[in-house]
C-alpha cells in the first residue's frame, strides 16, 4: 500500500495532561503521550493537483520520436488541445509526442508520420507549412480547422454550424467499419463544409438520425499524403461528455437533495444513447482514422485496454458506514470465493482525540486477546490489505469540501487505518464545481475518483422508464481536465452499476426498486456489452450496510453481490479493487511505444515498450496481423518467440502479446 503525504496535528504534553484529566482517565498516562499523539490522527498535505505539461518537454529525435505528433495551438481560444493527448493514451496510442505549434518547422514535421493538429487559428506561413508537409507524404488530422486549410482538406466552407448536435458514422467506409450505426452526440460547435474532393467518414446528423449534407469527419488525398478533418473539436466534446456541462456546475438539477456530479448531465446526455459509450466510440473513430491513414506505410502497434486477454473489468466496491468488522469480512470472503478483490470505502464514527485513543487501546487489546471487536481494528485492516483488498476513506463533505476531507482523514488515520489509499468515493457522492472536488482530491494525492455515479431521477426518461449504461459516454478511466484545459492528476472512473439505483436499500427508495433478479440481469447486460464491443471497466457499488442490518435486506444484497460476481467470473472478467485498477491504469497510461521501425523489404516491425516495472502490471500490445498482403507469422519479445492471441477491436483484428511491465524489445515478422 503506497503512502500519501500527511501532516500530524500538534498536541503538546500540557494539552495531553489536561485532556486525560478532564476525561477522568487514569490509565492513559501509562500508555504514553506518544500513543495519544497517534490517536490524534493526521491531516492531508496538499501538493499541486496538475499533471506535467507534456508540451514543455523537448522533442526526441530519430526513431525515438514515435510516428505521431500532437500540435497545440497557443493562440486558440479553446483550451482543450492538450486533452487530445489523454484521448490518444486512453486509446493505447502511446507513441506520440506533444509540441506547441509555434515551435515546429518543416524539418520537425518530417520526423513524424502523422500530425494531429488541435483547434486554433493559423497564419499564412503555418497553413503553407501544413500544405507542404502533406504534399510530401505526411498525414494530417485537423480538429475544427482554420478555414484556410479547406483546400488542403478537400473541402469548401459554407455558412452555418451545428451546435450540440450528432454525428453519424458511415459504417461502409473503411474508417467507419466497426463503428456503431446510431447517431452519436457531440458537444460544442461543428462548422459546415461541402465536400470538394474529400470523402466523408461521418456526417452531421440530428437525433432522429436524419443525415445532413455536411461532413463531421472527412478524409482527403493531397499530393503524396492525406489530410483529415474533424468538424468539431473532439477534445472539448469528450471532456464535456465525460464531465457534464460546466455551465451547470453547482446546480441541483435532478430533484434529489444535494448537488452531485450527475446533476450536470440532466438534459445533457441523450438517454436513448446511454447504453452506448458515445465518447469512447468517437475516440475509437479517431484511432481507426489514424491507423487507416498510416496503413499503407506501416503497421501501427498500440496497447489493449485491459490486462491480458480480458474483454472487460468489474471493479468491485462497497461503501461502508460504521459497519462491523465481521460483516466486512463476510462480504470480502464472498468476493474472494470468486477470485476477486474489493474496495471498501469506510466512514468511521467521529470522535475527539482522547476517545479515539481509547478506541485504539481497545483495538490493541482485542487483537492481543483474540476477542471480537465491533469496528475494524488496525490489524484487521492490515490483513484485508495483505489479501489484496482496498480499505480506505469515505468522507462526508456536507460541512464543506475541504473541512470534510480534513475531519475524516484525521479520524481515519487516528484510528490506525492509514495510510489513506489513492482512490475514493465521497459519501452521498456530493460534488463541488465542475472539477473542484477532483482538484482538491488530486492535491491530497488521490488519483482515482468514483463519484460519477449512476443514481437518481436523472436516468428516468419521460415515459417513466429507467435507463442504464454509460451516462458519461465512457466505460474507460481518463484523467480530469479543468475549465482552463489543465490536466489533473486524478482519473475519473464512473460507477455504472449502483445497488441503491436498482434495489431497495435500508435508507429507503432511491431508484427503480426492482426485484433482485431484474437488477442482476441489468448487471449482466452491461457486462456483456463490454465483451461485445463497448470495452468497459464497469464499477459496481455493493453497499456493506444491508449485510450489517440482516434479514431480507441482507439476503437481497447478497444475491445481488454474488450473482453479479458469478456472471463476471464465468465470463472471464477480472474482479478487481479500484486500487488494483488504478495501478494498471497508471502503468498503461505512462507506458511508451517508441523506436518504431517498419522494414518493408524485410517485412519486419520492431519497437520498444517501456512501462514501469514497479507497478507489476500485465500489458497487452496489439499488432496488426496483416500489412498489405503480408501476414504476421512470428512475434518475439526480447529475442524469444512468443505466442499471441486474436483480439477484435472496433472493426479491426489484432494479434495480442501480453508482457509484464518493464523494458521490452518487440519484433513482428510478416510473410
């Protein structure tokens, strides 16, 4: 368990003596002043919540460069250019570098096979730079491009635009093949163009799937290269789809008391599309476009979304409010019977320092004597962690975001439950600002948030039917981005399956209140959709509280838990804690694919994979099984031939090679 930096509140020896005197506790002095200081707990120590700005790093040269270059336009009013890098990493295209547009010239561009140009105005010299690059064989994808790029893109700008609209992918086009047929939402504004030599990959459309004559995505051959256009900015659209409408931050919109993250999605997400991970589908359209544009010059390796050959993930979590240790142990044992691990988000009762110290002593005595304790003891928490589970904070923030975090961090660590691990779900999933909750959590070292939670009347349509799926448009973790386009060092992992949205909980009706069998069927459907092509990490909420209450509530909660886990296990879906999933997510995100070289005469692809071995993740590298007429006949890792498995991804076939994180040289031979 990694440690998050903390600071201990000050307690003088004089304050200590006053405290025990007032409490009438005569035995505490013998236990020592140091024990009471420990019982006083710790406070989180804040650091910068922001990720490193990749555009400030110098570009590598030669084969170190990688085939892709993301250009950020410093003159853009739209701040979400850098977020395109998060999209590339989410898609496993970890073979790119980032640079400001003003820092590159023709020699720079020649080192890269494909340039992804973020939205922003261009001067004449920059337009000519792009035209020259493409004419000599380069590939360009421009997000909501400057109008002066229209001739290069094979388009003609016409009056008008579409705001908050839809796009419909042409599934008959090679790039669109494997995409969904339904129209997909986008957020932001899309410019109107007329085709003037380009091919349409997708069209602007309305919600009824009535296609317009304006392309949403297009592809054009220009000179020896290719140029593609996205009529709206994908970075902004994905950010708004995942994080909700920033204009609605701090507004209570769903009729349920308290402001939550899902309030920003009321009237924002099309409930008829909620079963589709709309943001992910558009990101996959970008990755297919990149692969297709490079297909005649090189096979492009990438990383699979999940460990090994898994087709999805079940992230098992359970909020627990002062639940007894025996109840938590019972639930964890059920998870372990399915070869899984679980995250317990625990809210202990609040105490003052001296009572908390007495509680520590009682826990210590219970551990020594073997007697049972009501609340978990530090040794029990340590044992659960040693078995692979996560046990961490579940803060109440009704008194204020920062005050709540400070108070519950102090309580949690003062009970000996520390260290606080780097994932969290907030009590009542209350949310502040567009990303203010995430910003504060990131500053405290929290790196995965599960507060985007499928709960409440926001997900009931006008006909009264409850809808389930991906209200953030995604089943994948990605880091938050703030209003200014700065990347926060914390991942958003949605919680798609929520017990209190499905079945009755002890605190009353929260959602559909359907039979357990119907709730399990919904869970099976969402998990099956991942295996069938939505490729999702599905987080589930299994509250611990019903098990503590007992009776019919515990029976129903047990059936919901066990049946969902049984289905995942039967389908080969790993059941992980959020901490395990974060570790994998970070290893995959930080991995790099570089030194990529394609020898067309020898029909040999070679590249290097670098991933931190300290995270102990199993990554799967995907390689196209065919390049032109040549087929993959052998794959080697560090000079040794290895087996590979077939993997279908969004209309394309790949060969999957699973390796432990570390430094590896991979060679693929085609014949």
